[in-house]
């Protein structure tokens, strides 16, 4: 089973890597025709965005000792997938890779959901303020964010009391098959709740600060790119960009986001290659 799991892991990674490299090559054919100075200027906040989000994910998964190199690779690959496929499909690959590395896919799903939850809080506040201020109808993305955030908050706040009540009730009725089954399911949910608390305990404020800062850099990146394509960036345009990105609708800014991701991924590949060359050189030196 372990060999099958490893073979699947290698196969999935190989397919994702090949697809990503093809996308990066196609992107570079377009990047070379753009204003390089402006692109390089935009890369600075873009690097900050993703560096902060990698740090945030590392903090959430700190107890599980996932290697920063593996985490960075998973994040960059999933980011590339997310920029070209709608509905954040790249997150599934991230869940798969994290789960394989920490040997627990349930904890991997929880970690990614926590990561997205903090993004959702910031975006929900921003979207609702702008839509209320401009007397706009609630957009689809705002509605989805509101449902996502409220549902998780209600479950988290009410879980302990609900668990105590249901646990007491089910223990009294555990002689039935349904009672025993429900008791096992309840214990599974308790384990999930404990995992959530473990991942965010004593670091909620730090995660919120990192999330807020990453979105400030996201707005800076958007501002630079909109200047590049001669469009004034207002909060409405920024929200439109986020909505379009989530639904997979390509616009001027999202195209540049793909190009910037391609540049970052290229830098990552170069760094990894240089590191491997140094490691090989070092190993040969020891052998001699």
C-alpha cells in the first residue's frame, strides 16, 4: 500500500510539474513582450504576498513539521493551477500534497480550510463595506464567503456545548446500533475540533496580521498592474477582479497575475536547481 501511495504521489507530482512548466513557458512568450520594468516593479509586492501566505500556512502546520521546501513547492504549484482553472481547483492538489507529507489527509483538509477561512474574513469585510457603501446588490462571491464564514464560526463556537449534550444523550442510548454509530461519528468531529484548536491556538492574532498584510500587498500589486494597463484602481474594480478570478473569468489583472506567478515559479526552479548543484558538488567533495 505504501509503494502504491508513493507511486501515485510521484505520478501526480510529475503530471502537475509538466503542466506547470508548459504553462510557464507559454507565459514567458507573452511576458517578454511586456514592459519589463513595470513587471519587475509589480513582482516586489507579489513576492511579499506569497511569502506571507507560505509563512501563514507553515504556522498553521507547525506541529506537523512539514518541510518548508515541500510546502513552498505545493503552494506555488497550486497557485499556478488556481490562476488558470476556476473555483480554486489548485487547493485540491495542495490538500493532497500536504496530506501525503504529514501522513494525514484529514488534517491537511483542515489546515487548508483554516488558511482560506482567514482570507475569507478579510475579503468578506472588504466586499460588504464596498457593496453597502455603493448600494450594490450582494455579489455571488460575497454570498459564498458569508455562508462559509458564518457556518464555520457557528460550528466552532457551539461545538463544545453541542458535543457535551449529544455525547451524554448518545451514551445513554448507545445500546442501539444507530446510537453506537452516531457516537463514533461524534468522536470523529471532536478530533477535527481538537485539530482546529491545535492549529490556531495562541497564534490567531499573528495569522490575522499576516493575512491582512498579504492583502495589503495584493492591493498594491493590483494598483501597479492597473496603472500599467491605464485603468484607475478603485475598490470596486479590485472586488470585480477577485470575483472574476474566483469564477475563472480572465481580465487584464488576472492575466498579469498568471504572468507574475510564472516568474515566481521560474525563480523557484532556478533556486532549486542551484541548490541541487551545490549539494552534488559538496557530496563529490566529501567522496574525494
